[in-house]
C-alpha cells in the first residue's frame, strides 16, 4: 500500500516528467524546423510511429489491455488526430512560440462553442464571460506580434478548430465505446500513420535533400528520434496525470507550462515581446484562470449534490 507521502511523490514525479517533456518538445521541434529544416509532416509521422511502438510495448508489459474496435469507429478520430498534430506543428513552424502558445489557448472557447451548437450543451453565464478575456488577449497578442504572418495565423486557426473537434470527439468516443485513452490511441496512432504515409509524398520530398530519407547527419537523426520519444512521454504522462488527478488539475498545470514556454521562447529564440503583447498574454491568462476556477467550483457543487441525494 502507498502512503499519502508516496502518492504525492509519485504525482510530483508524474507532473515533473510532463513539465520537462512538454517544454522540451516545443523547443526541440522548433529547433528541428528552424535550424535543420526537417520536413513537418515527416516529423509528425515519426511521432505517430514511435507513439504506436511505445503503446505496443506498454500493452506487452500489461499497462493496459487492447480492446477490439471497428476501424470505421476510429476513422473520424484518426483523421482529426492527423489534422490536429499537423496544423499545430505547422503553426509552431511559422509563428513565434508566444503566438503559437496563445493560439492554443483559443481551444477552450472553441470547445464551448462546439458543445453548445452541435451537442446542445448549456454553459453558465460566468463561464461564457471568461471566454472574453481569453479571446481578447489572443487578439491583442496577434495584433502586436511583429513576426505576425497570415500563413502562420491560418495554420494556428485550423489547428485550434481541429484540436477542439478532436478533444470533443475523444471524450464522446471514450464514453460511447467504453475505452480509455490508451486503448483508443493504440488504434488511432497506426491509422493516422497510414494516412500520413499516403499524404506525405504529395507535400514533401521523401528521398534526397530535405526528405525524410535524405542525407541527414547522425545528430539530426538522434534529435528526430528523441523528439518522437519525448512526444510519446508527453502523451503517456497526460493520461497518467488525468487518470490520477482530474482534467482540471492537468489544465491548471498547463497554464504554468504555458508561462514557462513563453519565457523560454523569448530567451532561446529571441522572440520579441512588446508591452501590448505582454498585456494580451496576461489578459488570456486571467481568462484561463477564471475559467478553471469556475469549472472547479461547478464540479465541486455537482459532487455535493450527488452526495446529498438519498
């Protein structure tokens, strides 16, 4: 049996692994795109393949048992998973780290809209109001970003839309198929890899200079494989944290990573940051914190209502 202290220790270790991996992956991928010019879709394919291998090892070691699913049931998820990773990576490639991070904050408002419109879910007014500072902050940052570019913004927008759809679908599919995230990803990763294998030759060179099988140096190959392993660790630690705490804890922790990554972007990639951008970032952060706070209190009141029922 674990004592409370052991549990806290394990949770702290899980959070630290996630923190280190999440921050490393952003900077490592940015470095691969900017300094090495590694092709984007090809890197995504490497990530998917390593994630699938990692999950295969996990199930062989008994971390979870695979559940048989019909390919048609996982198809929309695999498609949106592809889109979400590809567009998010394209956004990272063509935007500053700050703009890339802030655009990701727009996922929350978009999910609220999708759930309201498509699933008829209602949200209290105070939750809807927190979406104002989040959106305003993102707008301020983009407006004053000196490295602003239309293509980068298009990728960021598509990334947010597809990510939001993906997150809504993952929740719905897990519920519908009675599977956990690892069982779902175990099917999704190879399907998404197959889709990318088909798409890559149309958009990127495969052999020769700048292709995935091009003449890369040993350093580049090691960095790409390392990036894949870290991506897998990010995925695994997300599931572990959500499974052992709650999605809200993970999101709160996400805000902390958000701030550190922004700072790192300024220091490592010399991303310029104006005062107005700083205000935008603070504005978004305030909105995210308020949203999380209201979500938490809503969950608490739901729990107490359930407890009071005879």
